[in-house]
C-alpha cells in the first residue's frame, strides 16, 4: 500500500489496515518458520506498510496537538 492511499484513509480505516497488516506479518512469519513462504520479500513489504500506517497516525496525532 502506498503512502497516498494510506493518507486518504480515515482514522478507523487506518486502525483496520494496521490490524490487517499485523495479521499478514504474523502469517508470513509463521509460513517462513514452517518453510511454506515462497516470497520472503513479503515480510519486508508488510513491515514497511505497518511503518507507513504508524507514520500517518503519528502525523495526524501531532497535527491535532498543534491545533488544540
């Protein structure tokens, strides 16, 4: 998921996307441990997606703190 798409999500959608990404990361790590994961780059991409989501959440939180 690219940053523009993430920024267009609402706060509730961000929480949902974060939960889904964390679940996907857990599944990928489990598949890696059981040697079923073919595309190991999935773990890296998922971690970066989680980081992007958390960055947008933090940006919004900082923006709210500045305006309050």
